């Protein structure tokens, strides 16, 4: 037997001479010489003509000996791999992660989380879950948030979502969930949407889904940007420190730009006007240097406290309210580089929640345990090979030595004759690493139990946290959930399914049930017995286990009540003009917008140049047909009689303003522009007197008289932009946009 070694040893194979190494280097240099970039075949043979195939005469048949044509065609025919069975639609970015300090050392030996001098490269892939690879970005769905950390101790993958809980408790239900939510098997409809009978049929028969349903119906499911959403590891994981002591941990990503959403009407329109909306937003932000930043936070629970909550830490349908276990900030992730090649990187990246590094371990969360099997299995299906870890995007930054052998697409050229362990011919290499040389050691958890296909009773309460969520959000947020339920269940043809869902909602909150029922043709009797509508688990029984810590309100789940980050940074502002606009005002306000870190674009009927009052010109960035208010966070209509009069006659411009108003966006205008607003659905608002020095702000609509101070006007507009949406506009109900 081979003895364990404490000192790293050099393999005595391969036994190569030094001059051979330098030959290798020369060869590599020759390969990388790009001074003459001629088109070549895959074999490196230069090609002088690629527009025509080799034929017997210029009008004759193609010859099979045309190796260039055959190779080009074959490549094209195989330029696809099976898309991911879920999370097929995704967008990726490179960046790095850096911890703030070493304060987590007490809990974990993971160096990348505890050494503030280490910048760990990362690759992140954001995704939707249900839609195919070409589906729209803005559909109502959970967003995946998967991060690969290329650490000095190997790759660690945090494969999370933008919601902190999941639909099911046991991985054995995953196939059913995905079958139910994906397009129906007979018609392959609908695409990228849960709004159909099979999903709600499944949901209505699966009470454990209810907490997640609240999140999915909320605005979290329609993020404004990948850069403006939370990320969650969902499961309870385990940190392990140098001494081998474990601590339960939940991972949270917090975006530096705050959490913001689209409104549903906007999300649906964007799916048509720009199906790549979220992908483009991420790409453009990185290109412009608005690097997305996310702070990593953890919730830590000592092992001794495992049973101190009124829910089970191993149940992925539960959150740990932040009021019970506050977040501890760990470090910042910055995404600063777009992929060079979508396919090679974003498509071929292969995540796996079981890619762990020393200091981080799993728990017995059954959902997580199931994932540990599924991810490798699915990659083998995607890549038709077990060698996907050798692809550049998946390769660790540390040396890899093992005895893995052949198989499709084996890229590593193993050297020497030894590919087994134990060996003496290879000098005992690759050898076993001792713990103090960075070896991964599984947490020594004592596990005992009967083999049983059953679920712990501690997983039985399916309603309390759904109620907690409902009670913790604002009225506006509640209203959006009801609207979303009207859309989703409104598309369900079976009345029984709609009825069953109202039954569940009634157990969450009777008003919720009544409001949903009113929009989907279901009656909720006055003296409705909450338990009479379905054959659900008895709520009282599950509540019996409630002895542990709990809260009645958790502001952190609300996008409106949590610590709100108000910033104008990277927001998009449309400036609506026609000929005759006030050039000086535009320049001043535009500068203020840009100084606040936002981006302004000139929008007009057609592309080309527009003339200001005194003949100055600006170039139009976008024409009405190619854009829409839905692609901006705020709009500004500068003064200038000619411009305003022209805009007043343009249906597209009026629609632009009405729609921005309906979507709660900030709107600013001055002088003659106030006349224009009066012609739109904003007409009844409080405006500044057009001929005064006044600047007025009313529910995010900023107006200034023609003598007003431009700085004051711009400042008020930017303050409004920082709020992102002005939810208090009841008037929007009457907007015909
Ligand atoms: Fe996944 N999930 N998942 N999932 N998941 C996949 O792996 C699976 C779950 C998540 O950008 C698949 O490579 C099972 C929870 C993300 O490449 C597959 C179960 C969470 C991504 C798979 C879950 C996630 C995936 C499909 C229940 C949040 C995209 C393609 C037991 C914590 C990663 C692939 C990327 C992808 C299985 C539940 C997040 C089939 C069996 C909970 C972000 O392996």
C-alpha cells in the first residue's frame, strides 16, 4: 500500500528531457502566431475560395472530394447541443468575488470567503426556468442565478435562484413539476409560461407549493434587470471550520442597484418588442462600464439551534426570516466582462451544486440531495460525454491530476503508462492530499434511520409562511399578486382547478381568496369553510409542531419595505423631441442625467438630425418604430414650441407618454411641454404654471415653468428617477395604453 505523504511529491512520470519541453513551447508559439490570419480547414490547410463548392464544371454536380465543403457543412449540421431541460434560456458574464475581511474564518475554512486579499474569478449565468433557449426574457418565471467560483481550492458552484424558496420539498417530485409547468405534451403550448391547466392542476394538488406560488405571482418573477434581483442558495448548506465544526448557512446575493421589477403589462410588451431585454441590459451595462455588483451575505445558524424554529431548516419551501437570523455581509461580486463567445461559455458552462470546496458542505435537505445526482446526469446528456469539465469555461484554475480515462471528447493528453491507484511505477502519483494540504473532508455527520419512503412531519406546514409573505408585503404588492393570479388562472379552462386554487388561497388569507376569486369566475361564500374545498392536509395538525421561533412580519420579503436602495445609476431616460426643441435645456438636463450615472437617449419620429430653436442639431438615437416607452425607466420632454406642437400631433409620442405614466415611470417636462401633458391621460395632475419659475413634483411627474431654474428641475427629476416606480398613481387605471 502507498503511504500517505505530507510533503507534495513530484511524479517521476513523464520522464521527459528539458529540450523536449522547449520544443513543446516553440510548437505552442507557432500555433498561436496570428500574424497571418488566413481561413483554414480544421486541419490547418489554407483555403483560397469559400463561396463556391468544388464542381464538375461551373454548372455541374458538387464533388464529394471537396473536403472544405464537407467539413464546413458537417460542422454546421452539428452546431447545436440539447438545450438545458430547464433554465435553457440564459445569459452569462465574467467577474470576480472578493471578501471584505476574514470574519467568516470562525465558521468556514473556505479560503475564497475568508481571505480579503484574494480575488476569485467567477462566471455567472442568469436564466429563466421554463422557456426554451429562444424564448423571451421577460416572462413570468423564477430566474436562475448560478455562480461558478474558480477558487484556489477548486471550483465551487453556488447554483441559486432569485427566490428564496422552491416549489417542492423532495427531488422525487421534480420531474412532475417540470412536466406540469413546461408546454403541454400534446400541443407544445404555451411557451415559457405557467399559465395553463396542467401547471395549475399540479399546483392545486400539491399544498407544499403554496409559499412558492406567492413568490412566483409576485413582481419578483418579472425582474427589471438581472442586475436588480436578489439571489438565494435556497437550501440550508453547511460551513465547516478548520476544527471540523459545522454551522448551518443560507446564502443570499444582494444587488447593489436594489431590487426592481417590471410591471406585467410592460413585461408582456417587451417580450414582443425586445425578447432579449434582460440579456441586452446585462450586456450593455457591462460594455458601458456599469458593472453589476452583488453583495454576498450569509445567515448562520449554530448546529445546536437546528430545532429551534417553527419550520424545518431542511425544508426548501421555507425561509429563515431575517428578523430571526440577520444577514452577515461577506464580500462583493463584480461582473466586469462579457463572454467572448456565447456558445463556448454561456451555453457550455456546466454547474453542479455538488461542486464544493473545503469548508462548504451539503445538508440532508432532500431536494438538495436529489440535485446532487441530477446535475452531473444532465450534463452527460447535454455533452454526450463525461469530459465536460475539461472545456475552458468549466476548467478549474488549479492543476487537475487524476486517473480519469478515455471517453468522447477527452482533451487532456495524459502522459506515461500509469493511470491507476495505488501505483509505484508512477511514483505514487497522483497522491492523496492530507487535510492540511487542502483536501476536501466530508463533514462527519452521524446519520441513523430506517429505510423509509416518507417525509418528516416537520415538513407539514404548507401555509404559515405563505401567509407570512402575504402579510409582510405592501398593498400594492398584494394587488400585483391578485392581478397575476387573474392572468394565470384566467387562462385555466378547468373550473375545478380554479376552485381548488381559491381553496388554497383561502387558507393563506381569506381576502386574497376573495380578490382572486372575483376575477376568475369563482364564488367564495360568505361563511366559507377554509377546509371544505379540497382534500388538503389539515392545517391545525401541521401547526401542532409550532413550538419554535417564528415572526408575524418579515419586511425583508417585501420589495417595497426592505431597506430600499434609491439610485439613478444606469437607469435609461428617453428624451422625446422634434424640430424646434430647446437645445440649451436639453443639454443641461442631459448632463445632469449623465452626472447621476443614468443614460439618456434621443427619441424622435425618425432617425436622423433634429434642429433646435436656434438651428443647433442633435442626432436621434432611436425612432418610434424601433423603440417604446417600455425600454426606458423615465422620460423627459424638453420645452420648445415647435417640438411640442409636433409631438402633440404624433400618436406614437402621446402613446409613449401615456404608457410611461401607466407603468409608474418618472416623467418630466417644462414650459410648453405642460400643454402636451394636458393632452394625455396625465391631464388631471398638479402641474407648474407654464409661465412661472415654479418646479412641481406630483407622483413622479415633474413640471417646470419656462422661467424655472434648470438645475432645480433636473434635480427634482433625478430624485423621481431614483424611486424607479411611483406606485401611488391610481389614475393609471384609466390610461388607454
Ligand atoms: Fe436546478 N437544474 N434542479 N434548481 N437549476 C438544472 O441542470 C434540478 C433547483 C438551478 O445556468 C439542470 O445544467 C433538480 C433549485 C439553476 O446552467 C438540472 C431540482 C434551484 C439552474 C436541474 C432542482 C435550482 C438549474 C438543468 C430539484 C435553486 C441553471 C440544466 C431537486 C437553488 C444552471 C442543468 C445554469 C439547472 C435539476 C431544483 C437552480 C436538470 C433535480 C432548488 C440556476 O440538472
